[in-house]
């Protein structure tokens, strides 16, 4: 994929296998609407584009079909895309997963978790200082995943892992838009994450509820307009190409 214009973060792509690279890039192109709904994806054409055999392309299309982003067809697929309803449902499930996790944490020893989260916050601050918005996005996702992992609940992790690939794209694209249009907003995002750490550390139910409400209220109010406004998404795609 050396000569292919990429929308998924290049640094992260370089760490993945050929098949994972194709999958991550196709997912990002579909969610950002660089590849429009209704587009027919051919295994042969995609293989030529990404300079891979048909096997990794076929596997990528299979995974994207399981995520309801494409509809399988003979020797390829048709792009379904992602709707507002899909996005709302993803955040609904995320809300349930993290709400359950926070309730469990109120009854657990969390000193080690708090230390880990504080280190991540420092790395998130550095990422924003150097305007590395993609690194910030990955750290944001890792921050929440670390919290969820801490309760050691197998089926909750299964739900999270099913959400994660598409959620990752949504977070990256929304953070890129913020970086281009309202960089100061990252101060608020960091503050909200600091509040989450404080809530976990102190185990005060009211503080936990406040931290949770602020984080998810912000998510719904800040992210959703991107998915209904083509001009906003065009700005994000242009940022992706520059990166």
C-alpha cells in the first residue's frame, strides 16, 4: 500500500499485516464516505489498488460485511455505508458497556488503574501539544478500553471488541474535525477525562455520575453533526489526505 493514498493513520497501518491494512483502510474510506454507499467493490480491482492478492481482500470484505458496512456479492461487495441509526446504536451499546463498568469500579480496588490512566492522560496531553490528533484518538480509545478491561468481565470485553473497529474510525474522524475547526476543544476533552480518573479514584457515586454524563453528553453533542453534513465530512477527508 506504499503508493496508495490512505485515510486511515499511516503510522498505525505500517504495524499491521497486509490483510489488516486493507481492512482498516477500506473501513475508514466507507465510514468517511470517501467510498459512497452503492459503490461496487471488486476483489480484483481492490487487489490491484492495494497491491495484494485476492485472499486478503476477500477476508477484509467478509469482516466489513459482518460490520454491516458492505453487502457481499459474487467476487466482491456493494457498499452499504453507515447510517445515523447505526452510529446511534454503536454509542448506545458503548454507553451500556461503560455504565456497567463504572458501577463495578465503585466496588473495586482501583489504585493501579488510576496510575495507568494518569500516565495515559499525560501522553494525551503531549499528543495534543504536538498536534498529533491520530495518536490522541488511539490513546483516547485505549484510555476507555483500559477502564473496561479492569473489571475482568469476558462478555463485556466481547461487546467492546465488536464495537471497537468502527468506533475507532468514528473517534479518529471526529477528532480530526475538531483539530481543524476548534483546537481549543481538546482542553475540554482532557478535563472530562481527568474528571473520569478523579471519579474512579474517589469512588463517589455523584462524581462518577457527573464524569459519565459529561463524557457521553459531549460525545453525542459533538460527534453527530459530522455524519449528516457532507461539507463537514469533506473537511475531514481533506485532513486525512494531508496526513
